[in-house]
C-alpha cells in the first residue's frame, strides 16, 4: 500500500522547518488557545487566515496538497452541522465553530508537516513522564503503517479465497491482527534487548 | 465521534483536559509502578493496533461505513490504565496526523472514548462478571454497547455546555447512530475476544494494569 507520510515536508528547507520543535509546540498551543477564545466576529479571524497562508508560503507547502489534507474534517463537520441547526441561531454558531475548526486544523497540520516525527518524539521525551509516552508514540508511528498493510493483506487473502468479509469476519481479522501485533512485540523486545536497550 | 477543535468552549476544554490529563498521569504512575521492560513493546504495538482499528472503515449495508473504537477490547486484554493510556496516545496521534478530533479537545475525546471504554467498561465488566460469572459473553456485549452510548451522551453534554447544540433535539439522532455503532462494537468485541480465547488464550492472561 502507498502511504502518505505526513512529515514529508519536514525535510524541506523552509521557515517553520527551521524553528525549534519545543518553540513550535508552545506556539501551536498559544495559537489554538487564541482561536478558541476569539469573539464571533469575522474581522478577528482574518489575521489567523493570513498567518496560515504566510506559513504555507514560507514553509514551501503546496496549497492544493494542504487543502486536500484539511478536507478530511468535513464529514465530522457535516454531522455537527446537522446537530447545530436545531438551535436558535444555529447556523451562525456552526459557521463560526467551523471557521475556528478549520483554522485550528490548519495550524495543527502546518505543525506536523514541518516537524520531523523523530524530533517530536525527542521533545516528548523531555516532558514529565515523557519517556513512556515518547516510546509508545515512536512505536505507534513505526508500526501503524505496517499493521494497516498487514490488515489489508489478510483481507485480500480472505477475498481471494472466495469469502466476502462480513462484520464477524472483520472481528476475526482484527483478532488475528492483534495476535500478530502481540507476537511481533515479543520479537521486537528481543531485538531491542539484543541491541542494548534498557528501560530508563 | 471525535470532537474537532473549535466546537467546545474554553470552560469545557479546560475541565475535560484537567480531568483527562490528570488521569493520564495517574495511569502512567500505575503502569510504571509495575512496569517491566517487556511491557513497553506490547503497549506500543497495542497502541498501533488500536490506531489501525480506528482508521480502518468497515462497510455496512446501504453503502455507509463505520469504524470501531476497540477501547473496551484492549482494556480486557491489557487492563484499564494501560488501555486508557494507549487509547489516549492513539487519539492524540489521530488528531495530530489525521485530523480526527482536535488537540485542545483531546481531553473531551479521551473522556468520551478512552475513559468510558477502558476504565468504566473494565470495572463494570469485572463487577458483573463476578456477580454472574456464567454470562461472560453477554456482559462483554452489553458493556461494549453501553460504553459507546455513555460516550455519546458525554459528547452531547459537552457540546450542550459549550452552547453548540440543543440537547433535547440532538439526543435522538445521536443515540440512534451510536446504538447501531454500539451493536457493531459489541458484536466485534465478543467475536474478537472469543477468537483470542480459542486461538491464543495466553494473550487474555496478560498482566492487567
């Protein structure tokens, strides 16, 4: 399967790529908090939209690619839209929440697209109890693509044997995937220990 | 459903984050207390598994798709605190790289999904399992279903407190959607646990923290 690694642009030379990861995390949280508390007036949102475009240009991220990535939130927003319209002034409330959501996800994606996952993992390690979070985070990023491929392979094998998977079959495939993950964890542990890994 | 950033107000975001991040540190404390190095790769791979499960869409009749939560399933294998911890990390990474959920709403999303699924689900299951040990499968189904319903009610409460929806008008559509998802989650959890019981029962005997 072809995967899109989101930190591809982190290896380019751009403005946000040069900023220290810790500083970017603080900046991201501050920006998200600002977006959260700004009043519901269009004028207040314009600087954030301009800032997003400036970051995009100076960090050399193609706009179309970026747009495709942020479109992912639209199905969620559609559900929230269908719930908001029952409320008085619901459309207005939804539109401002939608704007906030769009700006927030733009900042989050700008952050991850310009930050190497290894740098992020290193940063997490410095936080309180960060060693465990950082280890799990690294495992997740390392094995998620692999497990997804493994699941697809198992599904394809099932279909090629003439069985169209139903919900119960998906449960069996997932159970099988967990067994494979479990067994892989045992092999990974041995490999880690043989390379001198110790718990900090 | 994962709440994106922008749909909860400051007070709801603060309260849910204080609770969830507080509980995350409590879970880490519990895990590290009994931690042996063997458990780290297992937690890591289980986290990748939960992430994969939440990303894969399962087709439903009528052309729609649904994705599973797996929070209750993983807590039955690894225990409530390990389950909460890895589900929290999985939700955080989903918000970060896929845009499912939000960064500031991580507290609310982990309360709705990880806390109800792993912690509440696990302890309720243990309670009922001890009370009526011969109906294990039934309890797994019922509690799996109820964790999703509880999560959806919490979601409604959070959005109502934030002034985004009307609780009374949104209750029926949200409960209806989550009832279907809950039944699917229940069938999935029962089938997957009985599959593990049949094929590799030692996994179910893993230390539960």
